[in-house]
C-alpha cells in the first residue's frame, strides 16, 4: 500500500477528527486511490465494499442510457448488499481495534 503524497490531498474524516472513531466510509478514498494504482487486493483490504459500490455505480449510470427489465430490483439488491458489506466490515474493523 503505497499512498505517499496522495494522503495530503484526501479529505479528513470529520467523525474521526471530532470523536476519534472512524465512520462507515473511512477508507473509501484510500481504497479508490489504491484501485487507480492497480493495487486491487490492497483496495479490497482497505474498504471491502469498493467493488460492489463500483458495480452499483455502473448499473445506475448504464440504466440512465439503457432501460432494462428489473433495473429497480437490481439497484435495490446491490444497495442492500453494499449496506451489509459496509456494516459487517465496520464491525470487524472496530472489533479489531478493541
């Protein structure tokens, strides 16, 4: 995980700076930077929902141009999957900190 220089330009987590506890979105910026650098496994370890969020974004953007059957159900399913992954990874991360 080589992010030297990039972390200077990333937004600081308000929750972490105010309360000292990471939020559910902590790590998504670093995971995105790692993804663009081609470090796919490191991106997943940083923020496990990165790939399902990308799939959801692609489906939403694609659905703007191409209407397909069950689009709403697919988007809701991907959204619920992302919420579950984010919450589970957050709980695991917080238990590892304790």
